[in-house]
């Protein structure tokens, strides 16, 4: 059992193109015959997948399903709750937690400050990535090619007069987001409403989602948006640490 798990772990940490039998045997300190027997069993059970020519071995569909189950069972909202409450108290705004779903934000938790304006924002719904601060915070962690793919997929529809609806402008906005460490939705999703958000990361430095703070724009100057952005950014960095995550180099220096 341990050797089979060792092989699965080695494949998971290996090349995205897969690992050969020889590579697995060498990495695990096993003979080729023993490795072949274990790999064959793992392939038959769906834990590994054989890709020709080669063959090369990648993780199988069973692990994809198990990963989905593990993600649903992972107590993210519980671990984030103290940080969300602290942000709510500090900002007196609506604080939301979003997970990243292939570049799109899906909000899974929210806390309304006692005197905050209540917004109709259902949980569990995949939202547009280019108009919300959380969506842009998540997009800012992706490559330009990935952003272009998502932009083509969703079409960048306009929500307000301030919505960003073309790729060059969006890429410029995302570059600014990376430099300062947080994204700004300045009435781009809903008229009269602003939002700031920052991404959090997992143990491999991949974006797990974003924290956001939302409020009414009336009377809120630019310096206050920047101030709130820094507060949310620090909250997202704290969540990254709580989750055992790693902040990518390009986000460590965002100040």
C-alpha cells in the first residue's frame, strides 16, 4: 500500500506530461518489475492513466473525483471565519470569501457588518470574472493566455458604463492589480457599489480564491479605496498562511 501511494505522490509531483516507468522506479527506489506491477494495478483502478506513446503516467480520473470531494470537505469557511470577522469589524463593510473555479469567482461565505448596507449576493454562484474585484484578483494570478481564453469564453459582457469589456484594458488592469496586491471594482459590476479584493494561495502557490470587501461608493475617495485594498490584502495574506499556503514571488513584493 505504501509503495502504491509513493508512486501516486511521485506522479502528482512530476511533469504535467506524465512520468515514465523508469522515472517512477528510479524516484521510488523500486525495481522496474515491481513498479510495473503497482502501476498496472493503479491504472486498472483508475488512480493513474497511461498516455501513449511511452507510455507516460498521469493522475487518473478517480483522483480527480476524490480531489473534488476533498475540496468540498475542506473546512475553508471555518478556517477563514476569524479573518472575515476581523475584516468586517475593521472596514464596516460586507466581506465575502470566494473560491477560484477555473478563473471565475464562486462566493462561498459572507459577513455583513452590523451597520453595512446589505447587498443581494447569493452564495455558490459562478460570477463574471472581469467585473468583480474578486474575479479580477483571481484573473491577476493567471497568465495572459489564460486570461484571453477566459475572456473569449465569457465574452466580457458589460454590466455598467465602467465595466472593462476589452482584453487589452483588462490585462492592463490586472497588471496594476499585481503591482499593488489587490483588485478594485469601481462601479464596474453594479452602479453605486465598489469592491476591493485580494487573492489567497495554496501550498503550491496557486490561487485558491479571493477575499473581498464591498460597500456603497457615495462619498468614498480614492485614498480610502487604496486603504481598504491594503487591509483586504493583508487579510488574504493571513488566510494564505492559515491554509499553509505560499505567496508567489510576484505577490510578495506587492505593496
